[in-house]
């Protein structure tokens, strides 16, 4: 489950964390422990996206992103496919289901973008600036660019422009799980020299709800960076979760189950990204004095 602590482990901003949920939706009530309930994650900015669910007239989707609220019946929503959702928040992000009748074994998965705000983000969202940030804003005319709608850059544009893909691979594994509550390695992935790796997609055979098969993701020194059940996933179209998890040393994928299912199938995609000065500045891998010109200031300001 994604928590406030998960958001604060984001260090290669922006990152997209995957999660899933499976369980019963109660009669005339919300799920007791919501699939997502975040309330104290300042100063990070978040975006809930990539929600997949099953259309059901007895299930309503309820969400809140800051002061905006959603209460929508899922009967005519896109079923077992990723829907068009983009819920940005800087203080409150909530996602749950309400049952008009009791529904058992309901599932969903989703992706959560989290990023540390640049000067441009702070100006857009009315967040306070430090003295140094005010100087950067004035020196680079950031306030005027924000007012024009040119900044901050969308995450998709940032990634397209700045993350140069030197290779993209999709791997498939069959892992035999023979002991309950025991971690089994799926694969460890390592970057080559002067590169980082980014995990971008995950899919798996769902298994049975009672087996509680789960996927774990460790990133560099972050153990259990993500951990979620496979039951809401599948290996066919619509059953794959998007993510964006960069690592500079290693990504370790592993699995475990409550009831050992034997052989279980997994699929995942990652990219090899060339390290450049923009990424070194953004990830804190180089100081202002170690980078040429005003690269560091422009990255902190959100111009790059």
C-alpha cells in the first residue's frame, strides 16, 4: 500500500509508484481501509492516474484530490482497462469504493506520480518560496512563464526531452513458489556505466485471491519500495500497471505468497537511460559548482 512514507522515499523525481487492491466492497459503506488515503505528504506534489477497475452497477468510485470530490457509479466505466484519470493533489489524495450492494473479490490497480516541486511548480500551486528560490525565479523570469502557461513542464514532456532511452527491454519470468511467506527472486536488473535504469511496466498472472501472491520492488537501498497483490493484474491487454521507478544501482523484483501456488508468470519492462547533466542536477548527483553554466539553477527552477 502506498503511504505518506512511500512518497517521502521518492528521490529521483518524478517517480510513478504502482499499487493494487483486492477485497470486498461492503453494503452501503466504503471499504474500511481505502486503497489510497494520503494526507501529510508536503512538499511533494502527487497525481493519481492509470486507474483500472471492473464496471459494476453496485460499486461507486469515491475520490478526493485537495478540495475536489468525486462520487461516480462505475456501471458504464471502462471495464478491466486503464481509464482516463488524472487527479493532482498537494495536500489530500483519497481513493475508495462504496457499495450499493455487497460485492466480493473486487479489484483495482492504479499509478501514483510523485515529485518534488520546482520553483515553477511552487508558483503555479501558490506555495511559498525561499529567498534563494525567489532569486532564481527573478533571474530566469519564471513567474512570467508560469503566467503564460509555459511552465511548469508536463511530466510527459520532461521525460520525452530529457530521458534519452539507450535501450528498452521486456522480460518474462516463471517463478516457482513452493513455500508460503517466503520471498522468491524474479530478477535483479543493473544499469551499465553512465546510465540509470527505469522500471516502466509490470504485469503478472493473477492467481487466486486466497493465495495472496504479491510483487515486491526494491530500488537501490530502498527495501520494499513497492509491494502489491497480483490478483488485480493480468498478462493480457489492460492488466499491466504503468510505473516510472528510476534506479542508479539496482532494481530487484521478487514475489511471495500466503498459499504457495507453484509456478507463477510475471512480465515487466524497463529502460536504460543515459545520464546527463540535467538528471545529475535533478537527482542531486552533482552540485551547482560541478555543472556548466546555469544548468543547476534552471533545473531547480523548473525551466529544464
